[in-house]
C-alpha cells in the first residue's frame, strides 16, 4: 500500500514544518525524478514512483538524525498502513544491502539495527527500490544533477570509507539498468541537469543547537 499523491504531499508539508531544511525540496525532486523515469519504463507506476520518492526521507520529520531517519520513516509509514512507502524508507540508504556499509553514523538502537539487518537480508530489491536509490543520488535541493556531484557532496559531508566506491558502483549499475529499460540516458530526460550540476551551492551542515 502507498498513499495518494495528495496525501503524500500533505505528509511532506507537515514534516517540513516539524523539521525545516533542504531535505524537503530534495524529497520533492526525488519524487519528480522517479516519476519522469517511471514514465519511460513499461512496468513502473509513475504515481507510485512519485509518492515513494516524496516520502523516502519522511523519517526526518522527527529531527536531525543519521541512519535512524530510515527506521523512523519505516515505523511512521507502517503506522499509516503504507508498507510500500515504509520499505523505501529503509532501502533507499543501502545501494549495497549490507547494514555495515552505510555512510551515516548508526544512531539506531540495537534492536532497531537488528531489525534492519534482517529486513535487508530477507528481501530482493525490486525496480522501485533501485529507482529510489538512483533518484536519491541524482536529485538535490536545487534540482537534478549528475551522480558524481551528489557522490562528492555526500563524501564531503560524511567522509570516505572502505566501501565508498562499492556503493558508488552499485548505484551506477542501477542507473545503467534503467537507461537500458528506457533506451536513453537518464540525463536526457531530466530537465536542467547541466545547469544544476554546475551550481556552486554551499555545503549544507545541520544547525548547531
């Protein structure tokens, strides 16, 4: 289950009032990118793709966090009965399905961590999981950009890890998968990629409380 476009937009609007930040526009752009790509693929529902993109970071409604925004979003979506949106809240952070290969610090409880580890081991990524991982990496708060820009941006914020390139390669493979389905480059169908890629936006950091 997943909500209507209107319900998803309303939930994001509420979340934006609870925790302001560039993540709101990022989420909107992820949803738009997912919809545009889905429209070029035969077996992917554009409305569902848009909604899942809109809600992938909804766990940030509870405040600034690292990994736990995924489990927070999962729990919130499950409370609503939207299990397909809940799934994306968890999977979008893991281009490699290994809990220990996530770049954010682990601020989940031990019980939550064990749940996510088992969850990831029990599923096989479908096209929506893959699509939202790609779109999370090509959409920022300014618009749509090349993967490389987002990779550098996140690396500047989180640092490098032994598995950094493995995550990059997994995301590139997913991008290429959709390009084969569409028979064109993702960058050919998303608007203003060149312009957004070369915007010199300041590096966002959480406000100091």
